[in-house]
């Protein structure tokens, strides 16, 4: 069967209608003559107006013309399951598509699953992906791949695929953060040798008012209560002294 000839005839018939749906009675859908997955554009000369049945037939023909194109098959498959197309489709065409769809599903192995993307060799920060490490279950029955990574320090860590994305915070096995924090100790700390002024202390205290305590519900010992009480008294004395100095 000459599918191209049938498709071209369908398109030529539709071109005469134009693209203004208000000029015609009934239900119409806009169709790309050359599909976007094959390089087609959204320009008017690449668009035609088809009835629901014609649109379904057009996508079946495009799939027949390009049997190895997954995007065209998926479009035809989705349209074959739309309620409008269901009333008009031919049963034998749907049976052929159903069989093809079943084969595509059966061909999905552990490594051509839609949730699998080979990340071996990926470098992210100090991490290098070495090998696939299996699957981990996710909510709603989904799963995601996990990967064994080697850090620059020599340690290994297993991460999920999403944890290796550019937006993820993972850049090492944890040694990067430790190295960074270690480089800011002692004289390398920008606050080394400095102290807060009494005025700064008062400002920080005022900002902390109303914040919930992270020790809420924890009972304090009598010794701790005594220390807190003495500390508060000392701070009040310091605050009064600062205020008197400002007045003078």
C-alpha cells in the first residue's frame, strides 16, 4: 500500500479548508504536515485543519511511513486511545498498533527502562561515576537508578541519579565540606581575634526575641538554671552600663 500517496492526498484535501475553524461546521484539529520530530515548524504553510477521524488516520499513516520513529508511534498510539478516535478507528489497525506497543514494552530491560540513563564517567565536583549500582524503589511504585561514585580522596559513595544532577548539593563523599571548614579555622577564620561589641550583642539579642527555642520541652537541671540566671543578670548589667554610657 502506498502510504505516502494516501497521506499526500489527505493533506491536499485539507489545505483547501484553510486554518479558520469558524468558517466550517463541525469539529476540526490542527495538524503539522511535517511533524515537529522530523523538523517541521509551526509556520502556517506546515499546518492543515483535519477532522478528528482524518487526524487519527494521518498519524497512523505517518507512523507507517516512519515505523522506527518512536515519537510518531506514540502520537498515533495516544490518538488511537482518545475517545473521539475510538468511535471511528478501524479495529484491525488498532490491533496492529496494540501488538506493536506490546512488543515495545516487552523489549524494555533493566537498562533501556525510561528511568535509566547511563551516567558512567560523569564527573560532578570531586565525584566520578564508576558503575551502575542497581535500583531503589520510589513512591507510587516508581524506581530510580543508583550509582557507585569514587571521590577524589579515594572513598566511595553510592548516590541516586537525581543526586548527581547539576542542582544537587552532592560534590564529594563529604570530605569537601570538611576540607572547607578546616581551612577556615584559626587565623584563616575571617573573625579570628575579633569580638562583638556590646551594641552588636544587643542587636543580636533583639533579633532573637520571639524565636522558638530549640530546647523546648527539655527539662533543665538546677545547676544549668543557676548558670542561665547568672548569665542573664550579667548581660542586664552590661546593657545598663552601655545605655548609661550613651546618655553621658
